[in-house]
C-alpha cells in the first residue's frame, strides 16, 4: 500500500490515523462532536477480541473458539456498518469521501482486530507514526 513498507505490522498510527486525520478530523473539530480521531475515542466504533479469546469488545459475538462470519471485524464494527466510512451516517452525511485505498486501509485494520500498536516496545515512536518492527528474539 502507498505510504507503507512491504512488510510491517498492523498499527493504528501508520495504517489508519493518517486517513482519519486527512478525511475526518477537521470536520469533527469544526462540529465539536463525535470522536476526536484518537484510538481511545474510536473504541466504541470498533469490534474485536481483547486478551483471551473469550473477551470481546464492540458488538461482536463469538462462536466458541472461532468467530462467526460477519460478527467480528468491519462487518460488525459501527465505524463501518454505521456509514461513517461511506458518508452515510447522520453525523457526516455525504461529507466522507474515502478513496478505495483509504477504505481498504480502514477495513483491513477493522478485520485484523483493530490493533493500536504493532510491537510491545517503542510505544512513543509508534504513536508518532514511526515504523517499529517487533523484536523477535
């Protein structure tokens, strides 16, 4: 994907935040409502697993040790189903104009469990949008 390395971890600050800052942040600031485009402010619009496989957040439901198609990821996340990414929401009707590549970045992130960070170290660097590879040894 343009702007990303060929192999890197899924990271909110590199994959998603640049799109939200470019396409959504100004309108939200002007309107003074809705999420401020920080990871924490978007949490209620996501859907995924946290910690052990029995711990879910968002609207998702699990089918035992596996997920049920359509019940996790983009298809279950209000960020996608609520029309926020397609300009169909009441908050920003017709205002959101994501390119196919931008929509792909956000749905990929939603489908891959909405990770905030891609590694367990150098958190500040990751939050600045820098590429941090996991330490594998």
